[in-house]
């Protein structure tokens, strides 16, 4: 037996799900932005010297850690922005389904 799902119900459910994921992704993006701002402040205020860790561990400078973390955060933000765009595009398609009342 094959069950079919009402397109309007499916679209409504998908929009609701997407909106929950969008809220989570936007929160993650804000978190990355906040951490990047903190890294910027650390760098501007003397970085490792101000933290008392100048010279780094095993000769590795503190600037590497800050730069690596910033790079990782920017990559994470980029992936989240792509995901956000995809979810918003999907929502736009689901709104069309709702407007038409069918797929």
C-alpha cells in the first residue's frame, strides 16, 4: 500500500522544520561572529603577550593559533551561510506549493 502525503501538509511541515534549522544555523553564525570579534580583540590588545603566553608552545607562536582558529571559524560560517541559503530557497519553493495548493 502506497501512502501519499498531501502537498500542502508536506510544504507546511517542511517550512516548519526549515525554520527551526534556520534559527539554529543563524545562532551558530552569530556565535562565530562573536568569537571572531574576541579573537580580534585579543590580537589588538597584545595577543599572547597580554595573555602571558608569548613565545608559544614548542616555539609555535600564538599568532598561529589565533589565525588558525579564525580561519576555521570563517570556513564554518561559510558552510552555515550556504546551508542558510539552501534552506531559504527550499522555503521559497514550499511557499509556492502552498500558494498553488498542490505540487
